[in-house]
């Protein structure tokens, strides 16, 4: 063992020893559970009580509203809980001083915090941090909140925390030094019961004003409703998908106030967006660069701003993941917890006749192709024909591999005649689809020229419909590719189905070739002709393992052969190779050949298949 390793080992054992020593020196002991209720948060000699928020056994957050008709001095008496973490402090975590039971006050108009209960302005032991002071509040309306979402304790270098989920006594822990400390701390059930004792008997907040000023205070239910609201989807819970359409008859400006969840450097988890129904362009998106901290836990975010809407129809969305909402806050909630969600209001009441919120129209109207509910190792394709140029909407969900644009589950559209891709899912042009960061959403309108097309979708061996290995997207049933006619003027008569087996101009074709096969097909050239050869095969190094060739049956000569140097990548595994070229054949009889080895062929791939898997083999077309 070198000196550096020896030094590290000494420090490690020293840290362990200090952690165990700190257990005996902790300010909280097993007998402390009998103490809740011995201290009251409500004073009897501070004037007239105007707000009292207590008993958090069934609710994580409680709130109340007050309106002051004049500037007043208000006495706050509050008891909560909070504990600093040695480890979070050591690593610069800016949430190390977050309280797990605390109160705060926000301005009911601006929604900004005017007072907050923190570790710095409270005193006492971790499970009974108290605030007992007067504060000055200006004339106006305010909302008072108190929350108790969990339990935590730190002593020396040890740390544990537990989230209290009141929906069914669910609770989860987050421990440093793993389960070692549980031997001494007791299990999570004991902590849950201890929490409930404090939540019922100790924690809470009371506001009081001088007796002779009580008539200057009016109360209301928090949060205060906004009569200007066009849409208000607030107080949302886990795993919700909300949509409302806005029909705008002339240009208007709306105000959007949205509270959600997200962390810098990651995709947002609870968020909203507004999209033009005709163009699919997002006119507002609650992405991280446009939001600010919403108070409480670092991941609480909000958007508060105006958005200009030209005449048209818009779709408003708000979605949440499976944690941290009004159903159960797993960290400190935002300052405006009951407005978690999205609210759209008018900035000018004169515009009320120009905008209307309506229920969504049928999403499945004018569907050309629907390849959805895709499972692991799945592949589907469908053909369609356009009699004239048409705008189509592409709505697709898939899985990205990394930040470089690679997709694991993805779709594409191919021109059936040229076999060229006209559209492909690329992570760089996608949006977060909710759930895991790798879930990606594509929602756009493109114009396809008159012609025949094949839409395809393929998945890898994990994370797909009904078998997710991470959080599912907000629209799991649409995992795959859907193509619809775009716009109110779309004419469904321009669309018809197309069968890939009915390709025109085929002189000879050997496709969907399996392992260990040598297949042949004869064809005749009546006069000197330019032909197009389209072939896919497998490379072994710089040699071809699955490949094709053309033989003149009169001379026995090979007039063309698929060679590695003339091929390009065919998508999927690097060994998948593609050639698409034209050659000239003289009048005569010819034989088209294709040979495969014992592995990696149609529908029996030992690596990622090519994009155009159904054409594994070779096709000879009459050149156009």
C-alpha cells in the first residue's frame, strides 16, 4: 500500500468512527418521541389571531389568505423542523439549510415571497425550530402557507431523511452511510410515527394582530382565484396530461403563469407548452432557459410572462411525472404550491371576445399511418401514396441513446421509388416527452411531394411500450410514429394505401433473404439498357458476407458484383452495407444472385438491423 492509499484509509476509518461517536452525542434520542405537544405555536397574549395552520397529519401543505386594509404589524409564531447536513455542506449543496417543516408568506398579487421561515431566522433543536417575532406588512393581500413534507436529521457526519407520503403511509428514505445508521436510529416506521406526532401536536404557524386592528383584516381561501383566467389547471398531481385549445380571432397578448419541476442541465419534469395547431411550432415552452426558481427545493421552477398570439388555433399542454406534486411533495414545495400547474390570463379585458378556450378536437382525424404501442425488438412499416403534394403532421415518440442525436427507438419515412429517406427522427430536433430524459417527442409539419412512401419504426431491446426501464413518457400509447394530414383544408382523397410489393419498374428482385441461402432469378434485357441496382448486405471486415451479383447466362461472366469499397452504411450496425448505383447492360439473358452466410440476415439479426430491412437482398430496376 502506498502512502496516499494509507492516508485515504486512515481518513475513511476516522470518518466512520466519528459517525458512530456522533450517534451518542446527537441532540435527538429515542426518548424524544414523547416530547411533541409540550410547546404551543399559538401565543395567547399577542393579540387577535387571524391565521392558524396546524395539524399536518393528512395534508402536507395548508394555506390561508388575508387582506390588510392598512399597513400593519403582524406577529408570527411558528414552530417547524430543519437540520443541516454535514455532507451537503461539505459538497456545496445549496439545499443543505432547507427546512422540512416551515411556513412562509407570499404577496397574493405578485406571487412573490415576503417572508420565509429558514434555518437562519429560527432557533431551537432540529425538530422544533421556532420563529417568534413581529413583521411589518404593507396594505394588500397575502397568502400564508405551512408545509411538513418529511423528516430529516444530521449529527456529526451522519445524515438520514424520510419522505412522508400520506396517500397510504408510503415513505422512502435517503440515507448517507446506507443502512448502518438504521441499526441505531430505528426503522422508518418509527420515524413515520414520530413525524406524525410532531405534525399533529407541534408544528404549525399562527399570525396575530393587535386587538384594535383586527377589523382591518379580512380572510379568504388560498390561493386567490383570478377572474381574468382563461385557463387554470392548478393544484395538479402526479402523472397528469392536460390539454386545452385556444381559438384566437385576432392578435392578443396573454399572460402565462406556470409552476413546475426541473433541474438545470436536465429536461423539465412537470412542465407546459403552447403550440400552433396549424404549423406545430411552439410559441411558448417551459424550458429551463426561460424559467426561474420558484422557491423551496432547487428543482421547483416557474414561468411568469406575457406571450403574443397571432390569429389562429393553439394547443396548451401541461404534464407531470410520477413524483413531487400536490399528491406528494418529496422535497420542499414551491412558494406557490397550490398553483403548481398552468394558468393563462388576459392582459387586457377588451380582448375577451377575441379568444376562447375550448376542448380539444379529435386527434386521430386524417390519419395516414399509425405505427404505435411499439414493443421491444419491434419493427413495423406501412405504405401510403399521395396523388398530389400535401402537408402532413408527424407525431412520434422514441428513445434517445445520448446527446449526440442517436436514437434507439425511432422512425423514418422513405420514398418508395428512390429508397431515400425524406424524414427521420433525430434527437437534435426533438422535445422532452416527459418521464425519463431519453424519452423524446417529435411534433412537426412537413410537405411531401406527390409520390409513394413507406413509413417505418423500429425499437431496440429495452424501454418500450408497457415495458419501460425508466420513467414512461406522458403519452405512452403513442410510442411510435403517427402521420396525419395537416391543416383544416387537408383533402383525405389525395391519400391511398401503397403496397411495397407492388413496386413499379422492377426487373428482378431477391429480398428478405434469410441465413445460409443462395437465391437466383433470371431476367431478360431486350436492348442495351441502363439499370439501377439497389442492394443491402453484411460486411465482414472489408469483405462482403451477404452480397449479390449479376451473371450473363450466355457467357457465364459476372458483369457486376457487390464489393465493400463501393458500399455505404445502411443504418443500424456498422456491418450493414448499402449500394445504390446504375450500370448499363447489353441485350441478353442475365441471372441475379444473392448469397448469405450463417448469421445476421432478414428477421434473424445478431446486431442492429439496417433501416431498410425488408430490402435485405438485391433489386434491379429499370432506370428512370
